[in-house]
């Protein structure tokens, strides 16, 4: 997540002070990625150092305002135009946990997967409920529509992400069950083909049953 560019995007709408930026950032993203004021001011200091923002005076209450510069505006629009780099994906705690749990003594990895699946499905249900609320707010016309639409997009990304995670957990469990089988049970040889003698073909041998993960 780019806090740096998120703050630039908010400053493009006009000068803001630190806690105002934090409030608007969290409103736009539904507090999915909460910020603290110290984090905001640290980022603003770096943006000022890089010439992307500049002090813009004070408001009536004495808050120091920051304004985006021409260089900051150019950086922001380059960010909008650039695809997000997937060459160095962010660390994913769940992937690391399962990778470390494989073969770890005393760890029941299927129990780890099942516990995570329960939490993932619960999160998906919560996101779906929040999505319904956001849609209702937009349709009622009684909301800050821009923020609610932005929050709706974030929610839908989270829903898709948790759906994919649930499918990956199912796949991982099936993969681990299959790899735990003895080698001679992982694949059954095809039945030998009868020689072509001109006689009527024998009835086809029944197909081997698909391996299933034991119910846990």
C-alpha cells in the first residue's frame, strides 16, 4: 500500500493538515489500513524533502497546511498510469505460516488450514455485510458518495481476495493429503490392453475411484 501516493491524491484536492489527511484517508478506505498521525507527518516530511509537497500556510485554527507541488502532481499521475509491480509481491503471513508448518514436528497442518478456513469464511461474510451497507448508503443518496464508492471498491477487492484464499486453502489441503499417500497409491496403473484377436471387446474395466481427502 502506498501511503505516500495516497496522501498526494488527497492533497491534489486542496491543502490539508496532518490529522485531516489521516481522517480522509481512513474514510476513503473504510479504515481498512488505519494510519496514525505520526505516520502521516513522517510521510509528509519525506514528501517535502523530495519536493512533492510544500507548506501551504495555516488554517484558522493554526494547523500547518501542506499543498501538492507541480512535481508532486506529476509523480501522482505517473503512479496512476503505472501498473502495480508484482515482481516483488508483499510477504503474506498465511503463505509463510503454511510453508513453515509443512513437516514441522508436532504441528497438525490440516488443523492449521481448517482454523484459517473458518476465519477466512467469517471475514468474507463480514465484508459481504459491509458491502450491502455501502450499497444501501449509496442508493439512499444520504452518504458521501465519493467515499462510499471508494470504500465499496476496497470491500469488493477484499471479498475477491478472501474467496481466492478459501479456494487456495482447499487446494492446499487436497495437495497435502495426496502427497502424504504412499507412492504406490498416488497413481494406479491403467489396466493392460487386450490383444486385438477379432473377438468382441470385453467390458471396460471400472475406473479407479478418485482419491479423496479424509473428512476432518
